[in-house]
């Protein structure tokens, strides 16, 4: 199958370069690679962010990356890309008249917009993965939400037009249903993990104080402040925070805020802010921790808990979003609601005090990943959605033979 993936601000080459990643870049790179391994022809379209890159670059994994000239050739904050999507869409439309794909898969709403614009004139089926919805973001951030104002309206429009909408978790299915998207056009396709890279065995430093790890882009909604307040309830424990501003995101002062909080709570000595870590250096970090703590306000999916599970580490997480589907309470970790430091600390303490329980839940997490969340399984589910989208599109074209014949 010829697959056009549109990921305007998630170049898979960033991930392949071993740089720190975001969930979306990791997912685009991994699914493109897995589909290529399965014998499909994948082209990923991403916005050009560097004037010196060639337009078309082959990825080591065998798929192609096309750098679309749209807007200034430098990284832009995610929320400033909207004005350049018309240009992006025009490029796609021209490209697809020369190289027609069988299906278009757009990642994030802005790619969805450009893809819909371009695909319509070629009557191509569009599959869209939002990787987080504007309605949820608005609910949690309120007036501080930096998303362009029309985001929610555009998302509804894109979802209504798409042949298939891929939700990353059950929570997102419910959200899409509330937006009026019929259930039969929604498929659940979760994120995944590479179980050969994220393994329980391998390098990772041992023989140190009890260590809790938390990982993610350093943005407020990841709830690192909650992790720092939890640390205050865990004497004798060290908290590592891995992450920083990634790629096109700007540090909004979160590092400073966390340092201040650590001082207020008297935990400066036990908090280590590691900054952004290369994605390939993540496995040893998971292995060098006893418990992985995930405390976001909301989470469209959350690759971090899966990576921790693949490394055989138990996860303590707030009971939100994708983690409701990935972490099994009392089997692979704990899901905590409401998200309060004392409750989170109790769950972490129980694990820190019991090496056997850590080992048991860690092993169960690893098994759960192998059973359900490998990228090959994710790619197979994605492919089923593509096939469904193509079949549906075929149906709607067949239903309009006069219009088709009139062209
Ligand atoms: N990550 C990384 N280096 C860092 C912090 C995070 O490579 O310093 C990676 C992490 O391993 C995971 C991804 O970034 O693969 C974060 O994905 P997640 O879905 O948890 O969060 P998102 O970025 O989508 O909000």
C-alpha cells in the first residue's frame, strides 16, 4: 500500500537522530518504520525547519521523508504554524498529483487540516490521529490555553470529514463521541513501545538510594509540580525528572518554577532535574529507577508508562487518559485518583518497601507490553483502519458515479 503520512511538526528524523523526543515524533517514526517492515511504501511529509535539509531524505528504516517548504525554514512553536498550512496543503496537492498515495494519514489537527485540503481534490481517503484534542486542552488550561482559537472548530470539521479517526485510548473515544463523531468511524489504535530497545536487562546504574523517575516534556500539564510535592512525602528518596522543552516548544519557565517549589518544600537535595535526554539513552534511565511516577493532569496516550513497563518497572500514575488503558491497577502499578501527593506517595512507598512486589508488577508490565503494545501490533491495527478507510471511500465514490464520470 502507498501511504502518505502527514506530520507537519513531528519529523521522524529527529527521533532517529537520537534527540530527545515527544510522544508524537516517536509514534510517527515507529509506525512508519513498522509499516515499511511490513512491505508498504511510506512517505512522511513534515514542515521544513532547516534551510539546509534536502527536500527528500530517505530514512534508515526505508521510508521517505519529504520536507515541505511552508513558512520560515526554522523551528516554530506549535501554535504558530496555522498560517502556513495553506502553503503546506498546496504542496501536498501538487505532490500527490504526481505520486498518488492510496491513503493519507494525518497526525495532529494541523496536519489534518492540510491533509484534508489536499486530499479532497484527489478524492483520497484521510485517516486522522489527533494525539490530543483541543476540547480537553481548553478544559484544563482555560484562558491560558495557547492553541489557536479555531482549533476546536477545525478538529470537529476534520473529524467529520475523515474516513477514519484513530483514537489513542478509550477516553479519547468518549471525547470524540461527545463531539458528535459516529462511533463506527472511530478506531482505537494505541501507542506502542520497542521491546527490543526498552528491556529490563541491560546497563543502568545500581546500588544507589531509592529512586523515583518521572519523564516528559517540561510543560505544566505534565504535573511535575505534583511529583515534587509527592517527593516531600517520601523521605530518603530521590526524584529524577528527565525532560525539557523539545524541538519547536519554548521553555515556559517550568524549570524555574519546579526549582522554586523544591526549595519551598525543602527537597532540593533530593531532586535532580536532568534536562532533555536523548531518546536512545532512556532505557538505562528507566532501569536505574525503582518506580516510575507519571502525574499529568490529562494524557492523550502516554508512551512513558509503557516504556517503563517494557523495562520491567512498576508505574504509579494519575488515573487519566491513556493510562487508564495501559496501567492495570494492582497488577502493573497503581492508578491514583484524586491526584494528591499523600495518596501518590503512599502508592510509591508501598513499592519502594517491597522489592518482590516491584519485581512482580514490573514483570507483569513487561508481559502486558509484549501482549498488546508493540509497534508491530500498533502498525497492524493502523493498517486495518487504512483498509477500512479505503473501502469506505470506494463505497462513497461508487455511490456517486455520475459526478465521477463527469470529470
Ligand atoms: N523523551 C525523551 N527524552 C526526554 C523526555 C522524553 O526521549 O528527555 C521521550 C520519552 O521516552 C517518550 C516521549 O518522549 O518516548 C514522551 O512521550 P509521551 O507520550 O509520554 O508524552 P508526549 O510527549 O506525547 O506528551
